[in-house]
């Protein structure tokens, strides 16, 4: 939290006691006013009930007196009717009187004299008369047909009629004019938005102020019906049927006047207007005080805190952006902030010096990494982020600007065959001492596969949870290729030395068996070793990849080919023979030349040797070397009785080593050799 916000919070706290006091006062006054209003509405409803009870008592007394009249008790229609009419004219709020017999039939009324009228036994008030045998207050009755009134809302009040033996013989009924009752209610002095409601025992409104024309004859709202059957007086707050929210005092049916439900209400707005006005004024005063305190706190924080801190943070931002000469300048040395600014300046001086040293070190490190084709990479276990240096991105075939990389992206670069091992080594570093080293292949976006040597270290917190990894890797593709080439050359050298020794051993063994004299063996063995050596020289010139057949032939026949000498003819295309082919053809040509010099065409001055070859398609359509050696004009040749070492060497080399075919013809004019050798 900033210091300015803390000042604002302090200002708010300073006003908090006033807010608490105001809130407590407001709540206390409101509770007191609520108790006062509740008491007021209960007194009002009791007063209304008392007035209504007085009216009902007067009617009750009148009905008792009327019930004692002989004409009424005898149901003498003419005399009874005249009597009832005379009484009605004196009490106009009772607009009808009727006398009913025990069957509920009208026997007389205040209207014109009539014979026995209709049956009203099913009227609720008449049924209650038979049960209670006491005064009954009836329900809202819009059509009091007993008294020939037509549509005129009334409330009937009935009292039983007794004979001389004390038996109920009928009922005397008075119809209370509800319009008169409503006018009586209206004459009461109601407060602003106050209300008085009178309802019968079924919850039907018989009188109401205000708006009687809207609500008389309608039922009470559902939320008010539950109060009809309460045991005593009470209050509740509700939205009245005219939409005004009021606190209502009620008198249930069980409380006198019996079978009548009364409410007297006071508008909550009017009841609490004074308290609400005082509360608003108090709130506005506190809000003004709070606003003033917050404004002054903000202004003070702006001048004495925010501006100096802005100066300091601007200097820090400039320093972080590379302006290491930026310093904090607070004019006037404002107390503790001045000390803090001076401490920052001293720190910046120290850090600037270290930054210069660090930049120099980083530049040396960068040059070393570039020279060694190396890059750095890291992983933050707490944040779950990772990345590498621009040199690392370039080494892996990515743009130098792509310095952020996720673990799945790195995994996708590692060769699938090396991925499990690479991940396993990382897990071992985390579970072990933190040291990490591995070599694996990566795939460049171009498809090229490169070898990477990676080293690093995992750093742990105090509970040995990994928090950071930093490492360096180097492209060692050239070294791996050099190692593979070295291994290949060593294997090849080993193979060739073994083959050469085997060849020498075979030559020595065969030469020894065919040369009984040591001198003969020496000459033959040295010649064959010399042929082998010459062929090795030709192969060495081409790094033991191959040797040209023409060079091998010229080398073996060189002693017999002089300038302008046509004794030896060599003809054929250039054919590069692999090392095994070159060695075997070198030995074969040496044997052919040696035999020709000892026994054949090269043993006489007139002898002629013709060596030709060509490359054609064999029976399997693969290239095949056709090799021909012809001797003519030499000594007479006869077929030998047994095969010497030279012939065996030729056949073993061509047929055994090179899978070729050998054909030898001993003509009288000279020997001829034909070879067919498949080329690789």
C-alpha cells in the first residue's frame, strides 16, 4: 500500500469515531421512534375499536328494547311494521329492521306491511343466532333483501326473540348503513397518509379511509389475513393495499368489538420523516468532514510524498534504462526522504561500478560462447518459465530474437530416440546433487540433425525443492563426426592390416610350397610382396578409396614398356577399383607378368603382350569388367600337367575374392587369360 493511501486510510480512521457515534445515535433514535409509533397505532386502533364498540352497544340496547315489544314478539305485522318504521326514522344509520320467525321467514319490517315473506334461514347471522342465542354481528351484505333495500351495503346485527317460556322464536335484525359507518370513520382526524380499516370476520372490508370507494367490499391482502385470528393487539409493517408503506396496529376478531377486525396505520415516511431528515443532515456533515479530511490528506500526500517519490522513481527508471548517470535530486532535503534519496544515490554509484564490470564480464563471456559455439539456457521452477540466450537460439536453428522457449517446445526439438534419456538425465539432476550433463541430438527446422553437449546445475531452497536451473550447451556435431571418422579409420586400418597380413601369410605359404630352393622362394616372395606394396601405394594416394586399373597395369608392366616399344599394349577405359579389387588385380597382374617374363612372350625379344579390358552389362544387367590378357610370338606353349601356385593365386583372387570367372587358353602361339568380374 502506498504512503498516500495510508494517509487517506488514516484520515478515514480519524473520522471513524464520528461515524460510529452518528450510527449509534441514528439506530437508537430509530428504535425509540419505532416503539413510539407502535404504541401510537395501537392506541389509535383501540380508540377506533372503542367507538365501534359504543355503536354496537347502542344497537344492542335498542334491539333488546324492540324485542320486548308485544307486537314484535307476536309477529303482528301491521303493528310491528309501524313500530319498526317509527324506530328507523329516529335512528337513520340503521336503515332497516326486520323480524324473522324461527324458520327464518320475514314476519314484519320497517317497509310497507307485508305477509309472511321469504326464507332467510341460511343467512350466517341467523345460524349464529340459533347457536349463540346472543347478539350477532354479521358479515358484509351488499343486498339486504330482508329489508327490501336493493343494492345497499350493510352490516346486519341480530338478536334472538324469546317467548314467555324462554324459547327462541325468531330474531330481530338491524341493518347498519356502511356508508354512514364510513362517514363516521372519515370524520376522524387522520395523520398524513394514515389509514383506518374495518373488516368483518371473513376479512371483507366494510369501511376504510382513505379511498373507501376502491376497497370497501374487497378482501384484505393475504399478508394481513393471518392477523385476524391473533389473540391480542399487535403491530406490523407492510405495503398497504393503496401502495403506501405503513406501520399498522391491529385489533383481532377475539378482541372487542367482537367479530370485527380493525387496523389503524401510520405512514413510515411520515413517522420517520424527522429522524430521516436528521440522519441525512448528520450523514452530509460526516461526509463533508470525511471528504475534507481525505482531500487534505491527498493534497498533503501529493506534495510531501508522491512528488518526491516520483522524482526518485523517475531516476530509478532512467538508471534501469541504461542512464547510469541518473541520480535523485530532492531540493530542500525534505527530512527522511532526503536521507533515503542520498542512500539511493550511494547505492546507484556502487551498482553502476558493478554494472560496468558485469557488462565487461558478460561481453567476454558472450565472445567466449560465440567462439566455442555455445549458448546458455535456464528454467525457473517457481514461475514455470524457461528460455535461452540468443546464441543458443542460433545454434538450434531458431531466430536470435526467440529467447523464450517452453519445455514442450524444447522436447519437440530433441531427437525422438534421445528424448527419454535427456528427460531422465534432467530428473536425475533434480533428485540427485543437482549436477547435470548429457549429449543428445536435436533437429533443426531445416531437418538437419546436430549433436549438443549440455551441462548445468539445479539450485535448491532450504527444503531441497528445486527453484532454478541454469546450464550451457555446445554444438559438438563436428567433434562427433571426427570421432566417428576416427573410429571408422581405425576399424578400416585394423581390417586392412589383418587382410594384408592374411594375404602375405597366404603368399608366403603358397610360395614356400611351390619353391623348393630358398633362393627361388626369396625371389618369388619378394616379387609378390613388391606387387602388393605397389598396389598399396596406389591406394594410399586416394586415401584407400580406390585405384585406377590402368595405373595398376602400367605399374606392373613398366619394366617391359620402353619408349616406342610395341611389345606391350595396354588398352581400356578408366576403371576405379575399390581397395579389395585393386589388391587382388595387383597380385593377378604381377603373376601374369612374372609368368610371361619367365616362360611366356616377355621371355623373348620378339614376344608380344596385349592387355585389354572393357565394362559391359552382365547377365543380371549389373556392370561387369571384361579383362583379356593375350601373349603371342613367344615360346611354344603346352598345357601344364599340374596347376602351379600362380594359377591357383589367379583363380583364388578372381573367383574366390571377387566372385568372377576365369578362362585360360594354352594355344601354341601363346597363353591367353579372360576374366569376367562383377563391379560393385
